């Protein structure tokens, strides 16, 4: 079973097999034979992304290529499931699709609704199934630049695929209509409505029922320790280590963008380092400790071991850890940086797929904190706060100077035009205003790239994706699991926390990793 190996950073690679039947199970079987630990295995249209626990594990897997060990293929029995989805065909791009294909709007609707689709694989976002079977007359390239937000339930087409966006997210497909069906429910088994093999048809309707209400936050137990967000002061999210290992369901890894800073904040309050914390961007929140019979400990940490100040009550602000009495208010000075607030005992928000992290792409986990949000606290271990290491080796540039990030070209750097790789390294890019935890949209001189469409395939955190506009998008922790724009380079793992420290308006430049 010959295969081509396309590295995607130090710990991941796209396996591009000449045998179209190669599956994620083949890669897992190969890893087992090689003794290689895998974190993610994400199928795409013609590739499988393998993300290893370490560079050494990836090397062990690569050693068995170009021949994948054979395995016994288990073919599922029975007839695949069939799903019919009601669709209101009123999408923003319906008229444009009709004009570009030379069809009337009614003909576009009739062709799309008259086709029978088959779910081939799940990717991009939780429950996002790539549906094969789009009539050739409706096949158009993706948009030159993805929309920052596509509404949940949008029915869309791109290249030879159709799909439904399960949640509000970025997207570069053409929007034909919308459905109110629930595509992903983490409490269901399986959580995705459309799994590989499902046959799908779309039925035109004039009106849709109201969508089901979103998941309410879990109730906070009466009498327990809790933290009240009086004023979020910007964006305040609950984060922990995230949800690695669910990429095959379309679930992003999510989690904190700077693990070292989050672990430092946790250690300052006496935690083990992996408790859930608040991740902040903005001027800093106003918090209040409630229903506690004793004092709690609060600390804040940011990139490169920086310790923003914390003010308790009317006292002057100073770096933590600080003790906070029941009923006291805490103000965090966080302007101009991303930082993490830890409280002794950790935040005990309800877990989804094993994590308390807020995933801004799919909506999994606790909603973003608003004024009045109440967060339960875990049991305080009462250990003495201590710090065993501060990551001072990661230096931040002076204010106004560009952040320097190392990258490794691939897996699709062959899509770069001549000289575009040198331009990527020579340019000083600026983080655009539409940037967030999903990805940083970079502004600068557009890079040349070859025309055409790429089959959807897996991507890792740190991927530098290049849309037809030539302006790169740097994927962060809430990034789409798969995408159809080529990934021309991947930021080095050690520099990902620095990428997470970048905010809109900041400059950044890249250099080749050695």
C-alpha cells in the first residue's frame, strides 16, 4: 500500500496514499506496529493526518513508509442510514451561484434538492460532514477569502462537496440555504447526525421550525464556593488542556493558547498545573468571591512568565498570589495581553467530551463569560502556593517590534508561487482585526500561489493556511480540523505560545526553523 509522506511541522504529517481505500484505521494499525503514540488521526478526502505525541513517535511511524502494513479490512454490514433535512433555500450566495453557473435560482434549488449525497468523512468542525454527490453543474471553487462567520445551519457547496455548518464558524463555501436540524450533540451516541456512509437528501420548505434552545450552563450548587464575573472586561473564557484526540469527529483541540502561563498561574495558587482557569483578553475583569467560608488564593500569569497585577478590594494592585476574603472583589490589570486567572481549587465548570474548555469555533464547553456569570470552584487542596519554574527563556519583543515565530515549510508549500516562500519570511505581517482563537488573519503584501482547488484535509494548530487572496491565516487552538485551502507552513511547537500572545494590530514575522 504505497504512501507519500508530507510533514506538517515536527509532530504531524499528511499520509497521501496511492491506494484511495487507505483509512485512519490503516494509520492506527501502522502506528501500533511501529510502537508510535498518536494524538490525532484525521481522515480527509484523499489524505490522512497523523499527529504524534512527539517527533520521535512520528519518526517511528515514518520508518514503515512508503509501505503501510496490510490489515484485515472490516466492512460494516447493513444498509447505511438515510437522513432527510428540511432546507429553506434563501442563502446569501444563492443568486450568485445561479449567475456563475448559468442557471436560474429555481434550477439551482432543484438540482441540489434532487441529488442524493453520501457523507464521506467528518471534519472542519464538530458534526461537519463532507457530502459527496454534488451535481457537476453546481461545482464552484471556494470563495477567495473565507467569511469570518457563517451562521449555524447554513447549507453550502464548494468544489464537489455539499455540507451543513453545525455551528457558527468561519467558512469559504457558497451558502444556498439553511436548516434547523441539530448536526452535533455531544451527549448523543454517536454525537454527529451525519456519520460516514450516511445518505443525505435535502427537502425544500417555505419555513423552518425554531431551532432548539442552546445548552444552558450547568447549575451551580448552592452553598459551594464560586466566582462571580461582575464585569468580564473584554473576552473571558474558561480554558483547560482542551480536547485532543477528537479530531475524527471534527472537534478542535481547543484549550489554553499558552500552556506554560496557565500552568504557572495554577502553581501560584497551589494547584497541580492542569486545573481550569479563566483566559482573558481585554482590559481585565472584575471578579467577586462568593459563598466561601474561608479565603481563596488568586493569581494571574501571562506570556514569558509575566505576572499582571491583581487588586483586591481597594488595595493597590500587585502581582499574585493574593489571598481573597469571602465577598471581596478582585480587579485584574490585563490590558494589551492575553493572560490566565487561576483560583485555588480551579474552575469546576461542566465538562464536555472530557474538557471544560470553551471552544469558540463549535460552541462546545461553557459559554463566554458575561456580566453575572457564576463559576463553581473545585475543592481547595490547601497546599502552600509555590513556583518551581518560570519560563523566562521565551522573551517577548519590545512594544511595537514584530513577534518572531519559527516555521517549517510544508505540507503544501508546493502551492507557493516562485519567490513566495522568501516573501513570506521577509514580510512584516500585521494581525488583522478579525483575528481570534480560531486563527490570526494576517495583513500584508499578498503571496502568490498556484490556482486550483485542494481536496479537504486535516490541519494542526500552527498551520499557516493560504487562501486565494494570498493573505495567510495562522490557525490557533480552536481552528477547523480540516480545510480546503493549502497549508504552506506550520509554526514550530515551541513558538505556539508566542503566537497565542498576538492580538489584533500587532506585527509578526517568520523565520525558518533549523
